[in-house]
C-alpha cells in the first residue's frame, strides 16, 4: 500500500473524529456531502484544464488536490483505502476487455 496515501487517509480519518479549529478538512466534514462532492468536481475540472494546458507542474498540483478531496469523500462515506486498493488489484488482472469497456450503457 502506498505509504503517502495511507498517511493522508489516516490524517483525514483523524480529522473526522477529532475536530481541529481552523482545519479545512474539518470544515468540509461540517459542510457535508454536497460540499465535498462540489470540491471533487471542481478539482477534477482543474486537473483537466491543467493537463490540456500542458503544464505538468500545475497538473501535479491539481491531481494532488483531487486525491485529497477524493480521500475526504472516501472517509465521509466510510470507504476504506483497502477497499479501493482491492478493486484496483482486481482491475489490474483484467486484460483484453477493451470491447466491454467501450460498451455503452444506455441506462446511465
């Protein structure tokens, strides 16, 4: 498991149960799911713009912001880092699924 992501996850988890005055993470938890989702959306858009502009330094900064906000979302929703890692491990074993991947689901 990536030690940096584990540290981030543990810090965010700690902020959820131990309120810290002036903490942005605590602020997000206080504001609730809608605010957390809004920030995830904003950060995702900023990653796209930075990448489109070809600015790797800015893209790295925005990816870091997105990963942070996704971690807040995970903690808020009770999703563990291990659950996500397990899903990624399962996906890494798949090969030759390009046709299935591009199949359009008209119900979504």
